[in-house]
């Protein structure tokens, strides 16, 4: 009659922790990279050209003309 060998492996809980650490570092790098790209306007869709804003303002004349049409000060 043949002998039956039963092999029961022990409990091994230390094999997956390195994978979780690597996954966590990758996720944090993706989040930080996304925040930096968002703050730099990468997702805005338009071209960002700083310093090209032109604001034209019409300032009224502070000298009020008198009844004769002369604009001199009184």
C-alpha cells in the first residue's frame, strides 16, 4: 500500500506588502502630477499667453466748460 503525503504550507502574510507600497506611491505621484498640471493650465484647452491683456479705459475730461464754451478754469 502506498503512503499518502499531505503538505500543508504555513501562513505567509508578508508577501504582498511591498506591492501595496509601490501602488500607493504611484497613486500619490499621479494625484500630485494632476494637481500640478491643473494649476499650470494644462487642462484649460486654450493657449495661455501671459501679459497680452489690453484694457482700454476712457477717462472723462476733468475740466468743465462754462456757459460761453471756454474750457479755461474759473
